[in-house]
């Protein structure tokens, strides 16, 4: 089988993959359309395998990392699902309390990649909690396809309440200073924006390529926001001009970055949409932003 390189893949394939993973097209239609690009030694199975996430081989911070203490916990979400499960991670050696970060997954539940991101936040010096919105349905099922199907069954408002409850859990955690921020990706980026609207006391919010709140909700934002967008992500970027106008009109403290020539999902290092330079820069900026605003 030919070893596929990123330059072998046309942008249209990435656009189709984005439409598929965000439930804009069904799997059959996706397979039919990518077959048009199975040329020059490429096959549909090879293309599909190339596009799917490689979780185990590309984790940066393993579950048994000696620098960390991490465990699955449950917390109360009375306005959401009731009882929620999440991964809680923090440095093993702590000199006093640390700020907290809620890490919000994509539209497929708490998969191994987001657990890895949670551990990265902990290594950076935070008490990090990554909830699993699929908890009431049995939790992340082991594959993203199944996870997406399950997550579509959940009410979005109740899922928001589950992440708000995670914020409250961290704020009251005995090893947290009470200053808590949120970072999220795709669906999680949208949740991050919504939490900024919902929680005037939120310490900071960092949405990665997330859907934007309505203009009438923007005046409720009190937290500083850092937004990361991918230049090739036309679907999400369509809402950015109006959001930026509302942020400016309401004098919201925000910083926005548009990363050139990268796709939606560029931070996810388990898929070929990953862009190493953009992802590293965005994460460095994110951690510096949290250190600044959650330590004030």
C-alpha cells in the first residue's frame, strides 16, 4: 500500500472529511465523494485510514507520566446529566494551590486525544478537568464515529450545564485557587464561548475554531478571551466577522489569531489536519494567556 503524504491530499478531501465528522454528510456520501480522489496509487481504504485519528501512537503525555497525578472522577451536574465523569489531572509536586482549566472535547466525547490535552494542561501547572459529555450514555465508546452518533443524542443545553458544573467543581476543589478558565476544540470551542457568556466570574476562555455566540449574548462576556481560527476553515470562520464586531462594540478584552493555510482541527496531532507549527504556537499562546489571567 502506498504511504500517503499530506501533500498527496487535495484540500477538497479535507473539506469533505470536515463535513463528514460534523454530520453535514453521511458516511456513504463521504465514501462516494472521496472515491473521486482515489487516483495515482491511492485507494479509498488507504485514504480513509490516513484520515482517521491515530490516538495511541501520537500521545504526547501518557497516562502514567511520572510528573502527574491523574484519575477519573465523578461530579454533580444537577442542571445537566446529574452525575458526570471526567479526567482530573494535576502536577504530582505542588507548592500550594494552582489555577484550574476545564478542557472541553470535540463532538465525539472524551477521546484519548482530549485526555492527552488535559494532561498537557496539568504538566503546564494547572489543575485540569476534562469531562465526558457522553457519561449519561455510557461514556466515550472507543471510536469517534460511534461517539459522534451518541453525542448527537444529547441535548446541547444540558451538555452546557455539565461543563458549567465542571467549572464549579474545579473552583471548589481543595487544590485549586478558585481561578478557573476553559479551553475547548470545535464543539468544545463553542462551549467555551458559551461558558464565557454564561459565567461572569470565569477567569479566561480559549476557544479553538468554535462556533460563536449571538451578538445579543456578547455583552454578557466578562472574561478575557483568546480565539484560535484556521484560515481554511470556511464553515466556522463564516461567523467570525459578526462575532468580532460584537466583541469590539462591547469593549470585550479579546485576542484573536488566524493561522494561515491550516485546516479546522489543526491542533489535533492525531489526524493529518494537524499542523505542527500552528499547533505549538497556539498552545504556547494558550498557556501564557492562562498563566497571565488565572494568576491575577
